[in-house]
């Protein structure tokens, strides 16, 4: 028996998230079908982060057990030949049989793209949240700074979140203005803001709730130090709205 | 009566090209439906370039006649509110009643994106042609140079092309390597090559046939000076294959 570790990129637009759901296309179901075609085995796969519908990934980590003797390179190339173009395998390797993509993860990096513009490029409408109002970058950076450290994220937690504890540690939290994205930004005015956040774990909708709150701060509706009050209040109703899924990307999963 | 000039961006992936075709979604049909909703008038629109299915635009120019008294800004905003996110209006203005987007155009700029990589980003699979083989950039630039000037483009013309003459003048023809496209290229190796070509007019499939031929030259299958021979031979069978529509963008239409 082997345990194959995959690194995947996907555009989540046309999928109902990672996890298998009867009657709908999900990343996991499409992946498992293609693996079955190649290996002849009905396998079940595990991912580091069970991304929601519409959420994207640049380096999702998944694993599956197989008795196939195909080389990792052959598996990777066969999968890329069979998978639709919006799901790509960037690496395949043999992992320890005990490797578990989710339990073994030491941390994850997500980023969220806000398009601060009147007209959003037709090439980016599935990859960014358009916010046409003026945004104060300095307040937003200041709010992002308040995220650092270990906090109770109950105010940023979706109802139905199954995590054991709302206490999470944020290692990095930054906002940067993105330069031109070539043809995706040609002829349009405005900025892209990229909120990047690295932590030891994330609650359901946590990054989207943080993004929604930081945009409210950018609009001047909430002051940046409200973040500290939200950690203490533990009340989802006091934070900003949940930013749409389409702007969210799982960037990396760290195992060391 | 007014003649409204629109500048449009669109992602052509989900449309059967510009032109109205019964039973399918086209850019023109979607635009005209939304204009009818706003003005209450059944109008017909004209575009500078009748892009094929899957071809994109950064600044397509269209025009339509209306008796509506709505301001151009109101028209633009109402259209952007009603149109799907893959079609955007970047400008609307009153033009001379005699203005015709196609007949009045003095020239057009197209570009074509080749992804020279093993694995193409899932975010770009509708916007580039993946060519995994090594490509010699110098030969390709040299081939692009041969395009300059006035030539008979019969060897690059699709069957069924209705243009009166195959003689066209190319003002600029360049190939550049694109820098990183932010999250679209993160974690992937390889280059994007952008073939950009400006001319007084283009035949059916001309840019895609030029792109297909220049890629053959990049692979070393044809020598760059074959371009000159193709102008003389006037034989479509001697040039390279037609590059796929998804890599092609109408960048600009010039009226002066």
C-alpha cells in the first residue's frame, strides 16, 4: 500500500467546494473519479483544507492510498491529462503511510483579493470581490496588524463551524497593493488589495469574515482597534459581513 | 436620434462570438437584450471586430442608435449592472450619427498568449494556448519581424473569409515574454509569450494562423524566413495550424 501526496491548484468557480456531495460536482469527487480511471481503484482522498464552494487553491495538499505501481510522475501526468483544465496537479510524491494532510498541517496561508474599482475586469470577476467605495489602506493595514498573535476568533466564526476551539494563532497578516495584472487590468483604473494571513488553523469562514471586517474598516465604518474589541466580545454580529467566496485563495499548507 | 459608442471588455469563453446567432448566446445578443431592457427599444449594434467564439476583447468598440435621453454615464452604469460579469462597458459616449465602428476603423491591435509550460494555471486555461515543447524565442521574434509591411496574407486566411482583398499592412509585430501574473503564475514554472500585432485590417483567423505558424517556427519545424515564402506562395496548407481561439485578445481599435 502507498500513500500518494498531491499538490493541487484549482479554480473553485464551477465546483461546490472540496468535499464530495451527492449530485454535485466537487473537487474531491472529480479527483477521485479520475484516480479510479487511472488506477482501477475506488479510493478516498483527504485534503488539508476543505475549501467552500467558489474558493480557489494554489497549493492544496491532498493524499490517497493506492496499491497502484505507477510512478508519481506518471500519475501526475495522467491526472493532468484527464482532469478538467480548472484543476491541475503540480506535484505528486510518495508520503509516509501515516501522513494525514489535515492533521499533520502546522499552518496554512490564505489570501483574499479585494478589487477597489468601479469596473472589474471580465477576466477577474470570479477571483476578486469588487468594492467600489474609497478604501483607506492605512486603517486596513492597521487592522491587519491587530490580527497577529493568539486570539479567540468567535466573532469571526461561521455558525455551524465544527472546530473544537475558537482559539487560533496568526503568524502573519498583511495587506499589499497589487501591481498591474497584465491584460487583466489593462484599460481599467483602481487597485487590487491582497489580504494575506498565515495561521496555525482557521475556523469556518474565518478569513472571509476577517476580509469583510477589514473592508468595513477601510470604508471608515469601523475603527481598526475594533478588532481587539471583537476578540473580547466573541459575538459574530459585531464583526463585518462575510466577504464572498470568489476572492479567497488557499495559498499554501505548511508541514514544518 | 443618437449614436452611442461603447468601449467593451469581455471574456469570450462562454459566448459563440460577437455576432447574433439564433439559439446561442453571443456578445451582441446579450448586449442588445440589456440595451432593450434599459431603453425599451429593440436596437441593433455594430462592432469594430466580429470576434469568433472564445476570443476575448480588452477594448472592443460597438455602436447603436437610440432615441433614449439617458446620459452616457447612466447608460454605462445601467448596462454594467445588468450585464453578466464577463462583459463590461468601460466607456460610453455620444458619437457622430455617421460613426461606424468597423468602416471607420483605421487599424486594430490583437495579441495572442502562448503559455510555454508543462502545467498551465487553472486560472488561465481559457486565456492562453499551452505549448509544452521548448520554444526558441529568437526565431519567433525574427518571424514576427517578417510580418511588418504590406503583404498578401492568403496563406494565413481561413476558408470562408469574406474580405475583399488579402492584402493587409502590418504596422507593428512583436513578441515579448510576460512577467509573473501574480496568483495566476504562482508555483508554476515556464513563460508566457505575448505576440502582439497591429495592422490596418485582419482576415478571418489571420492572427491565429500567424500565431500557429510562429509557434511552429519556435519549435524549429519551420525556419523564420518561411514567412516571406508564405506571402509569395499564397497557400494556406503551407503555413502552421490555426492556434486555438482562447489565446486571442482584441486589444484596441484605432480611429486616427
